[in-house]
C-alpha cells in the first residue's frame, strides 16, 4: 500500500509534514510505503534531519507549490508540476493508493474532481468529518465544507454515500442516518432541510432515523450526520474548538481530547474515484502522523469501490 | 417594572416556572414586580408551596394553555385565553414591560408578531443568543432559530439590529459585527453569505469586521455574530452541549459553566415593538430565576425603542 503525501502543503510545510511522516514511519505496517511529494532536495534533507533511516519513505520530486491563497482552478492549470498536481497524477495512474494533503483545500478538491473525477451518478462529492461520540466511536458528518449550498437531492445522496462510508469504515451493518435540523419534527427547518427530510425518509437504501439538532451532536443519535457544507463546516470547527477551550483551561480529558483536530488528522473526500484525504492547514507533525494511520484504514475500506458498485 | 412570565409554558411547568420565580423574588430590586400568568388556583398553590410570602409576585389568570406540540398560529387563534395570548395582551397594553416564556417557541414568536408586531422597517425579527467569550462577556448571535431561511438583506439588517442590541445591552460604543462563514475571505461561503458580506461591508451604520468561522466562536472576534436561524440554532445548541459534556465528565470550570443554558436562561426576540424573551422548554427553576434577572436588564436597555429610532 502506498500513501502519497503532499510534503509542501500546509502552514508549517514542509517541516511539519516530513516530521509527521517520519513519526508515522516508526510504527508503520511493513506493507505500507509513504510517498512524499515535493522539492526533492529539501524533503530528503528533512527526512535525514528527523532521523529516518528506514526504507518505507520515498520522495517524488515536484518542482512547484500551490500556495494557500491561490485560486484552486487557476493554480492547478498553471502549475502542472506542483506537488498537488503530481500527487493527483500519481493517484490517477494508481502509483499511490491515496493522496493526502494539508495544503490549499480548494485545490485538493478541484484536483480530485479534475483527475480521478466524481464517481458516475454522484452529484457532488463531499468531505466527511468524524465526530467523536460520547458512547465511543465516531459519527461521520458530511458535508463539512466542500459544498456551501446543497440542494435537497444532494443531501439525500449524502445520506447514501455517508451510509456506505459508515458501513465500510466503521463496520456497521445498517448505519443510522440523521439529518441535521433545528427541530425533531419533519416539518421543521429550512426549505432545503424540509425537502431533504422527505427524500431521505423515502429512500429505502438507507436507515433514516429523522432529524437531529446541534445539541445531539455527541449523543450517539446517528452514525451518519447529513448537512450542507456551510452548517457542517461551522459545527465541525466549533466542536474542534471545544478541545482548544478545554486545553487552554488546563482540562485534560480522554473524551474531549478526541475533539482535537490532531486526533484523526484528516478528512476523506467521498464520491470521487479514489482515496483522497485533506488535513487542516495548521497541521502539526502529530496530526500528520495520525492522518497517515487513518489513511491506511481508508485505503483498506475502499469506499469509492463500494459507492461505485451501489450506484451502478 | 413588571416582568410577565408564562407560568404554564415549558416541559416542567407550572412547577419549575413558579419555583424559579420564587427564587428570583428573594433577591429582586424593590421596584420589580413579577406577574405570573396561568391557572390562578394552581399557580397560587405553588407560590405558597415554594414558600413565598412577599408582595412582589402577582398572578393573572389564564384559563387555557398552548401545548408544546401545537401549531403556533392555530393555537393562538383558537386559544385567546391561553397564558401566551394573555401575556401578549398584557404586553401590548403595557401592563407588563416584558413577556417571558419557556413554552411553545413558535407560539411565542407568532404571538409577538401578531400582538406588538414587528417594528416598522424590520424585515424579520430575530432571536438573539448570548455566546460567552473567553476574554469575558458575551457576543450576541442572531438569529438562533426564528428564521431558518434568510435572504442577504435580512442578514444585513441583523447586523444593524444586532449592533444596536450590543450597544445598549453590553454598553459598547461601536460593536464589532462579524458574519459567520466558512472562510475568512469575502468570496467564501454560500451564495447568501457572499451577498450578505457585501451588504454588511457597505453598510456604514455598523462596524463590520468581516467573516468569522465556527472555530472563532469563543475567541472574542466580534460583539455581534450574524447568521441565519438554521446555522445559528445548530451552533448555539452545540455550544450549550459542551457544558453538558463537561458536566457529565465531572469537569467543573467557571468559563465552561457559562455555556450552560441555565446561566442566562432566556433569549430576546429583537425587532418587535416591545420586550419578549423565550427560554428552553426544559427550563429548570435556576434557568427561570436567571432569565428573570436578565429580563430586568433587557427592560432597562429598551432595545426596541433604540431600533425604532434608528429605523425611523
């Protein structure tokens, strides 16, 4: 298994990315290879600096870098030798099994759509965020930021792909799918949420359990939380900030620690023909290390294959 | 000053409401009178049961009750003798200075619109939630649930009324107004958020400081947080649930305790010709007591008078 990583993407790249990869390499299964994509001399120097001497890290050269503030589409077309462009080329040609990056999120998303493309039948791919639940485990929330505006049928499809995601990632037979809303009754909420509720209710491919509210976020009401990328992004970042608040207040708690963005480290883009994982721009070495661990599991789950099969 | 309270509204009414009023009455300024609206014999019995013997609580009889699940408009037209209907009648006739209730939120909102009505020029009144900030004090978020769908010009007006709210409630000269969004750059976000950003930026009545994200919720980025009632409701309830998580984990922290819904107890409906405050259906006696304290401050702030003046 080959895990491709954009060594140049992120606020603290390439240092934090390479350090994270070296940390991950220390405990990697022997069948896993890390492929760092970036400026070869710099990345090699850092691999040496962080003391890695094994054979599970290789470096693929990329001359250019897409900066954080750049326009995604423009940057990708103007920089075919950027680490993001080369990462997606490797992914498309199946030279890597997953491409992970903490750089320009828009460019990662557009890169996925332009290279491996959306699965046939998918209206809009989504980013899946993992929400730690009080009872243990995670709920998968989608979308957490790829699609700020979602039509009801897009939310319905999130229910289908989220359900497949939860089934093969968490190993749950009939994942409970809930719609984020502002009331439990089906006539509550925005026009889009009301319409989506009806579509989800009538969709017999999923185990729809109705609406949930912001206050139910951690309460194990569902395995899959459906929402648009606007609300989802705001909720996900607020939940992450709970860890920050607790940490700043000197509170150390196993459960609240799971809300730390570093704990999972990466979020999958689901609905495209391959495995893509994006990480926070601020990613630390620990976050990158954990993202790599998580990436191995995502490769094994082969979500995109199951989604393609379900939609064919 | 007369604080009207729906004694029959809420999951634990009338007991919790009357007990809360009695708790509040123990420390009430001498110029404040509590007016409990509900079934006179029951409410009087409870006032006695909870040991109140002073003269700052009076009871106004209401024969009927709007139940939690009832359709707001229907219930109000069919139940003119309900505690909510009578509360708004008293408010309209200026026999009370504020009407507070923990019952059917929709009925409280519709009751306000039908009785004291929206201030001339107000497109949509909003519910204001108080978000405790790390540095101390609160940010006022609107809307937290009255309007699930908001057009850009509605969000712009929330900026104006939210700014007045913060000015006279918090005593801040030029409150910082931020738009909840999923990125800092002005071209980020949903179509509505993008359009609202432009309108807020060009509005010279307010001190617009740009976008904020879910992760900035507690970080004192703004005194006023503008968002639609869908996202606002979800965020507000999620933030409240952080107190629940901490409490269940045995964590006791002064700052996190402020996220407890009981700490403020009530949220003002802003943009109508009078003072109206709504509370959680689950309100405990402590929540009701704190809502009453907060209601006294809201009456003094006279937000509706300042808004009417600003829009005239």
